[in-house]
DNA sequence: CTGTTAGCGCCTTCAG
DNA sequence: CTGAAGGCGCTAACAG
C-alpha cells in the first residue's frame, strides 16, 4: 500500500499539485467544477494529508509540548484536560512528555540536579519535534528557576513557577482567607490550622490568608492553634490529637489539604468528637475522596482546569507575539460546602 | 534568530552536509579529526536537529498516537504512565488526544454515534501527523467494534476492546475469584456480592469468578446474597441495607468497585455493624481513597501501569511486523490486604 | 483561474 | 573517507 499523496490525486484529477493544495487549504479561489472534481478524487483515493511535509514547508506544527512532572499526581490530569479544552478549540495538538518523577526519584524534589537531565532531554526532544511552545506542569508548587533552557522557545509554567518565565498558579492566599471567612461567618472564633511543610509556597501563602482573616475578623490569636504538618494524613491525625488535648479546644480546624483532613477525621472519631457538631473541618484540594469520607468534607476546589486552559491561552498569546494578561494568571479557588462545617456548639 | 541547520554547520566546519549527517547519526565512519571539528561547531552553534525534516525523509516519526477517552477518569493516567514507561525506554514519543468524553457527553456511553465524530477526527489528525500506531484508552470497559477506522495503521485498545483488533484488558474473572478465595480462606461462607451495572463486561466476568468460587469452595449458594448495583456509592449503601436486613446476614461482602464499598461502609456504620469484626468487605480498583477510608479497605489493584506498558509493547511488535504474544494481554489483578477483612465472628 | 517550479531540512545512494 | 545531488510531500511565489 503505497501512501498516496497530493501528486497522485493531481494526476488522477488532471490538475496540478498546486491546485490540489489550493482546494485543500482554501488558499485561492478554484473554479467550482474543478474543485468538485478534485474533492471527488480525494474522496475516492481516501487521501489523508501529510502534516509532516506541510510543517516542513510552512514552519508551523500546530503542536505544543507539554511536560508533566508526573501524570499520576492528582492535579495533573485536570490541568491537561484544561490544556486540551483550549487546544481543541484552536486546532492545536499536544505532544506529551511524562517525566514520571515520583516513580523515578520519589519525593526528593529538592535535589533538582537529580532530574535536570530528564527535563533537559524532554525539552530537547520537544524542540527537535518543532513544538511551538512548551507548558510545564509541576506535581508540586515550587521554584524551578534555572532548571530549564528552551533556547528561546516560549515556555509557561503551571502549578510551579520560575522567576523569569510566566506561570499560572491559583490564588492560595485568598482561598485560605475564604476558608477562614466561611468559618467565621458560622460563628467560629477559635480556629486552628494545620499546615503543609513550611518550605513550600502554598503553606506560606495559606498562612498569610489565615493571619489576614484573624486580623480582619478580629479573632483571638493563639499560637497553640497553629500546627505544622507535612501534608500527610498521619500528621493531621497527630496534630489534631494535640489540638483536642488543649485546655481550650478549637471549634474548627482548617487542614491545608484533604489528606491531612482525613487524619483530622480519624483523630476526632477516636476521641469521640463529632463532626461537625463538636468540631468543624475544612480541607483543601477538593480531592475526589473528600466526598467519600464520613462526613463528606467541606473543601477548597482548585481551579486546575482553568489553569491548564489559561496556560494554553497565554502561551498562544506569546507565540503570536502578544503579551498575555497577567490578570488571568491567578485564578480563584472555590469553596465546596459539604457536611463538615456547622456553627460551633454552645459552650460546654 | 534564523534557525540554524545542517547546512550552516557544514559551512562553518568546512565539510559537506552529508558528512555532518554522518557524524550526527553514526551512519558512516568519519575520520576522527573531522568528526571532532563537526562536533565542536555543533556545540558552538547550539544546533538542534529538526525531526520534522528527518521524518519526512525517513518516513519514521517515532511517535505513536494515544487517544484517551478522558484523562480525568481514574484509570487513564496510570495507563498513560505505563505507555510512557515503555516509550521512554524505546525513544518513542506520545501524541496525546483527549476526547474529554465525560465533559462533552456525560455518561451516555451507549450512544456511540454521539462521539463517533470525535473519535474520527482524533484518528484522522493522528494519521496526518504520521503516527506509527495508535493506542486507544477507554474510560469504561466496553465493545467499540466498528467505531474507528485507522486506514490500516495498527491500533490497539486497552480498558476496552473490539472484536477485530488486539486489546489489553485485565483478568477480571480471576480477580473476582481471588477476592472470594481470600474471603473463603478466612472462613467466610455466606459471601454477598454487589455488582456494577449488568450490561458491562466486568460485572459479568466478576460474577463468573464469584460462581466459580462458590462451586470450587462448595459455598452455599443463596440468590439473596446477589445484589445488582450500578457502580455508585448510593447503590452500595442501599443494597447493603437490604443485605443487613436479611434473616441470615452475610459475613462478608464483595463490592465490585471501591465507590460502592464506600456505600457499604456507610450502611454498616449506620446499622452499628463493625467492620471487619461483624462484616468483612472487599472492594475493587484500589482507588486512592480506599486507604483513606475508616477502616482502610482491602481491595483489588488493577494492573493499569502494566496494561499501558503491554499495549505499547504489543503495538511496537505489530509495527515491526511481528505478532505480539497474547499471553501478555490479560495481566492479573493483585489483592491489597488492608483492614476490612477478618475471619467471621462466632455465630450469634 | 491554473500550472510551473523552487525550496523547507535532512538522508542517502552514487561517485570520487 | 568525503562530496554532490536528488527527493521525501507539500506550499507559495511567479507566470501565464
């Protein structure tokens, strides 16, 4: 089966290859009769254009490279989905590179050198494939400055960032403030917070939101209510036990992710503390399982789809030589209200 | 910045373009001195080969197309990861198409016509990009015969299947049998099963495994223990209530997925039935949340990574003109033992 | 309105 | 061991 091309159909339709190209791309007016004839032959021969050849000539591939640090991490698929959403509408294609970071180097995200070579390879292969731009999806929010050199090709980061390139992140501080605001509006004043590891940006930003709310709503500030966790369920469990052992217990806990909220639930359950009657809980991330827990927890939904969509949008802007609107680079989170928040019980 | 190519480096190194090509690909012996010189110029000019041009000439793109019905569905990312695992080792690239089925047409998987056009477009675009083969990842196990025409390009399905093309699925019947076997080995005899919707292949296969175990272990067969669910938590909840209302309760329940197992847990909790003391539960899928539930549930892990890996392996076989080994097309599930199974309590 | 033709960047016989 | 030259499939001037 010899691949048939524009030449074959030109011969059979008794026109030149140029004419075929014109009807194919609508680049020029072609007499109706001729067009029909060409179209018919195309149909008959079941011709499929060769984008490779087309790209070589036109110097456009309509393809953008996506480097995902790990597609199996919860935030990544939804971001990819957002990228696809935009790409579909603009007839763009996605060349996906999966760094498989978790499986290759585990959680040692700090040793950037360990996977610099992976990233470099990925970029070079993408560049060789003539992608028109690159989107880098982190599995973890952090600074990647200096890690990647794209030789001038536009790149945009999301769920992570560098100091020189554009990046799309979500509004962490505001989200945290809103979680607090929701709790305050229910009448809570003693609100505890369990953080992720402190050398991570989200932890710091979410603390900012926490303090801002403390100030704005004039809540009592008690350092005992601030607990430093590590994103894992175990820390949520242990720190909640500490919180419940306080003379004056908090009436609500904000866990900086849903996984730690699982620990909160477990500790509460073991201590005979009923949620939400005795203790309100707000999580972060709106992980799928958050609605499978008992009770279903109130949590902050991350605008992952939008981040992917915006990353793609901004990247296309840059490719076209325009300047993307930075206002779109910090989409908001959204509180999902479920069953783990209630007004505080009367004082015992 | 005018893209520099083989020609520029040839000029600067004072050799012909052919020689550059030779050192680049190791196609021919080149005098050591000359090679060094060429290599140096390549370095200096930071030359990056153009795979597009290369592909046009060599008629090989080293790229395979992956069509995912929906990357946000739980099974898909891990399958993609398996594909990447293989692809990385063989220097292959992935052109990803995300059909976004759930967001576009919801759960109406039966109306194949609704998205036939999406699938057709995806295939045509991939074909135009000269992919060397296609992997189709279903979001739901079902028969897709007749949906897709790849014009002769090799295609392989996974997590779904057709009657004519090779596909990679997991061994559902055996998995179900093993879940039963595990329960039986703990001393359970009255084992209930909650199925997914019945017009799905997994439901039928898992029932086969159930019956096989009933026979093999000579367990009492009681139709009352067979409940028809719909994959959703609510059905697990409701059907467990029915099961618990029986005169003679089951001592164990197999839920055909972890989501329904959540319903089982909820119903048990409300009825004051303690898991695993009063009732053992085995789920299916090893969803991430299964280890966040209280108690953490014993469940069947699906060989998703392996399915992706095998799909890629088999596809490469076909591309090379070899015949893949069908023995690899039905990888086994693996029981993950956690805290929801115990020997049955003494008769009350 | 249509045909001719010169490349896009690279590989690969075929000569030397 | 190296160079010259044709061509992969398609587009876009430039002519008619």
